[in-house]
């Protein structure tokens, strides 16, 4: 049948070759665009490092002692002090805007880089992210035997066969930090080092929404040591903020309720958001904002209910394969719950993807569509935002409300559900 094609002869080789071609072509065009650009902009008037500008801004404001100004929001829904700084940094004709909207204590991560000139800072930041991906690969290879048969360099480069990893580096994003914390948490839980696992998870205080699903599971299973570890690192982050930058924390707290409005504003590239929130905004916002909220709440509630059902009667680590696959589903669906999930953040699917690969023979035996859905996830992670944008532009051309079906969101959800359905059948793997 057509959905069994992934196991046909030569599929693996073609998949690797096509993915490698996409990665090489993308990186090559990016380098050419930098060479053909001017000042600190590429040929397409995008800053070199793209979103790294936001991190550099936050670090610079902290170093100058003016971080509180970073959170001043103008009526037009942009950050005037940050915009002024970025125009002076990038170019006088720079019209883009990449705001720093992380909590104040997150600026401590970026402050050392902001002590350098922009280009050296970006290069250093990229090197750090490469090292973090290597660390993540080493952690996973230490736990999942299937990857121990493959050399570390091959597994590392395989990460770039998944387009969001390429996008993450082109955007200068911080996703490798989150991936490393995910891997540290997963490996520590697997080794029954609950306190360490919770501590690593709590370090996601700079993006706490990405810890919700795993934290919910730890609470549900009453992993008290993990909860204490998470409470310690989270409290430490908040204490650093309120003790050493109290005015900035107050300014951020005043700003926080407005951030969802910023994400749903017409100027924001909603087509790149793959969460339940982004899915709902693109589908309903131009019809009724209330429908957007209702859709987001319903999809989130359904996902949480399914996660509770998955873990409710599941013994903790008595059946390792079942536990592994349950964690894969938790990490996958946890991403969709997060309001701001841009397509480069889908790099975080490398962890649940690695877990799935460990058990792929048995998963395929129970559901021969699993590789089809994996292939669809790979493709939609590359093309999803373009497809959504094309739908909206077509409707705009026809003078109809700009709505679109964000295909990436349901495909990612169903990929997790395909694993979910097999979990109770994976005993004695």
C-alpha cells in the first residue's frame, strides 16, 4: 500500500540525500545573501543573525543599565527604545524589528556576548550553539543504544537533515539551549536522578511555557524530588530577577499580559507560529478573536486530557519502552501548548524523534503508517509556513478574510498521537 513506501529499497538513501541537499542549498544561499548584503544586513534586508539581534539588544541594554527601557511598549505595538538601538546597530535604513521579550534575568545569558562587537558576538553565539547540539547528541547516544551504532559526527550532522535545525542557526536562535535542557531532563529522569532532572527543567524559566507539559507529568506522578529541583532553579531565577533587577521585573510583569496581543498583531509573521495558538490565530483571528481564544483553549484542554490519560495509571519507569514513548509524546505535544512556537523551535522535535527511532521496528509493526506521518512531519516542517502564507495571500488577492489552515500543527499533533496509540502495545520490547 502507498503508506508503506518508506521501507522500500533506497528510501533511506534518498531521504538523506534530499535532506542534505536542502540543508547545503539553504546554507549556501544564506552565505551568498550575506556577501551580497550591506552593513549588517543580508541582500534581503534581514540582519545577519536575524533574531540574534534581539538577544544582543537585551544583553546590551543590561550592560548599559537600561534594561527597564527594553520593555516600554508604544501604542503602535512596538518597542521604541529597542527599535532605535537596532537601527543604530544594523543600518539607518533598517525597517525590521526583532524585540527582546524574554524575562530580565534571561539577559544575563546574552550580556557576555553583547560585550563584543556584533559580528564576533554572533560567531561566538553560533559556536556555543553548535557545542550545545553536540552535547545533546552525546546525551542521547548515552541512553539510546540505536545511536551508539552510529558515530557522533554522523548523528550530529543528521540533526541538520531536519530543516528546523537549519532555520534555528540561520535565525541565531536560542533553541539549542532548550534542546540541551530537554535532553538533560530526559536523561536524568531515565537514570532516576529526579532532583537533577527537575533542576534542569526549572532552568527553562526564561521560556517557562516550554516546560509546562513535562512539569504537569512530574506533578501528576508526584515526582517530589523533581518538583523540588524545579522549584529550586525556578526560584533562583526569579530571585536573581527581583533582587538584582527589581524595576526591570516590574516592567516585564506589566508587559507580559500584552505579549499575546503582540503575537496576534497584523504585523507579526503568524504564518511561522506552529502552536495551537498560532493555528487558531491564523484560522479565526480575522473572523473573530473570540473564536481564536476558544479554539486555543479547547485544543490545549484536549491535549492535556490525553496526557493525563496516558500517564494516569502508567507505572514510573517499570516498563522502559512504554515510559520512553510516553515521554516522546509529552515533549511533542508540550511544544504545541506553548503559545510562541516558531518553526525553528520545531528543532526540539529532535528529542522525541530520536526516541521514536529507537523503537521504530516495533512501532512500524503496530502501525505501518508511522513512517508516513514522520515523512509528512519532516516535509511540513520545511514548507508549513510557506503553505500558510500562500493561503492567506490568495484570499487577500480575492479580497476575502485572510485565513489559513496551519497544516504543521495538526500533522505534528497526529504524529504524537500515532505514537500515543501504540504505547499500550509496546510491552516487552
